[in-house]
């Protein structure tokens, strides 16, 4: 039902206790292995099917809207569901309970994997899982192609633009590193301008959409630089959690030297195999830059925009979806994001330091593209191979 101001009125929700929210969202954060698809399935089962807290059509609309927003969409969906049940307090509590379990685990693993002298089997596991990461990047980008291609449209000019945007994103991820965000924004704004010329704006929709642009602070060091990198991840990661890889890689490895290329591969792998948001990778980078405090700071800044988007914009989600400028921006930025994720496989591949890792990478490509198995299993198997290789005395 629609109100006089054009906002959708949802049916009253049962008053769910904060204790129930904290318990259920902690469980979700502990068992949410497998990334956004798993998170969405678990949230829908709990909120729509079992508890009937939220209507099915509203849940589907929330999925669509959070995918229009920058940042980790499944995290925003978890925050939104808690917001619908208990308002701002519920949103903050639910979001924190969803994020914290994976954050604690990944910081503990960071201390092990980034230690000065970790055991040989740890090095092997890290090298093996890291070798599969370029394959994961390619697989992630490939899975995003169909929806983005369909979204762009069926006209020849639209399809040509999709190819151009994706090539620009790929080239940007492979070459210009920290300035990749400028490419993503440029593609989105270009699509806004093209579509605005071809059709008039919808009455009642927002007149324009200007994405937040976080500039790269090359002259800033220490925690200031870490804060900027984390903010860029949280506010500009359009198209899913894995886009944080090309957004962070150059900063973490080349610009600020917080970690080596091999260690960054480990960070990406840890973000994939731990429960909760894939964006937890930023905590590993933060740990490398400033220990536990750096990891917590990076996570706080990276996830803060998601809370703001829901707390400020939750009641306007229907209007966000109806905003043609937002839709146009994401239509243009989406292919660039896909290209950037695929392009990140190039520097990730060059970060491999041992010949045996090439074989693991080839096996991971076959596992993901030919056998069509999931990412977590690919990383775990690759890590196990690395352990065997290290225990056999092969350098890892």
C-alpha cells in the first residue's frame, strides 16, 4: 500500500526482542560461509519462511535495493532485516552481531598467517589457497556477467558500451591500481548522461545522482591512509564484495607496502573461507598495517557506510529503486566492476612466487569452470595441497 507521500507502507511487524535478534544474527554470522548467496538464503529462510517476520515481496525488493547500493549487499540486507524488526537499535545490533563472529576469526587467522615466522604448514596452506585466488577472481566476474549484460539492454549501442566499460574496468584494475575508483565512477556517470539524453526523467524521481567519491590520499600515511582505503572499500565497492580486491591491492602492496603480494593473496583467501561478509578481507589488510587496532579500525570504517545507508535510507528503499539516475549509474558501473574483478587476476597471478602454484591455479580454474564447484571448496582444497607440498619439503 502506498502513502500520500509516495512511500510504501509495510504491514506492522511483530515486536521481536533484541535478545532474539542478537541470538539469530550471531548464528547467521557464524554459519554464513559461502558469501552473499548463502547469506541471502539463510536470511530468507529465517525472516520469511520460518519466522514470517517479513513478507516475501518486501524481502525480494530489499535484495534488489541493496544491490543498487555501494558496499557489501548481503551485509546491508542483514542490517535492513533487523531494522524492519526493531528500528535503528535493531539494525545496529543485528549488523554488529552478523559482522563480529567472522571479524574475530579473521583477525585471529591474520595473526597466524602474517606472523614473522609461521610454521611451514601454515606457509604451505597460505601459498596453496593464495594460488587459487586469481581463479576465484575470474569465476566471480564470470558469474556476474549474465545479469549485468541483461541489465544493460538489447540494443547494439548498449551492448557495445557494456564491452567498453568492462574493458576499461579490467585495464584500470591491471594498471592504475588506486585510481580504479575513478574509472568506475566515470563509467557510471557516462551512462547517466547517455540515458538522460535518450529519455526524460521520471516524475517524482530524484533529479540526479552524484556518487560519493573518495579520492586516493597518496601523501597520507599510517592510520590516515588505512582509513581512506577502508572508506573507499565501504563506500565505493559497487557490484559485490570481491570488487574490494582491485580497490585495495595496489594500495596495500605497492603504495604503502603494508604486505607483500603473496600476503595479499592470503588476505583474499581468508576473506573467502571465513563466515560473514567477504569485505572482512579489509581487516586483514588493516592488521598488516597496524595490528589488531588497525584491523578493527579498517573494519569499522569499511562497514560504517552500510549502516548509514540503511539507517538513513531504509524507509526510502522503494524510492531508491525508482530513481532512474541510480539505476543508470549502476548499469554503467556494473560492467566496469566486472572487468575490474577479472582484471585483478593479472596482478594477483603475478604475485605467485613458486612454480607449483601455477599447477594449483590451473586446477582451481578447472574446478570452478569445468566441474562448476564452489569457491570455498576450491580454496580449501588448494590450501590442503599447499600443506602437503610444504610438509614434503618444497619451498612455500
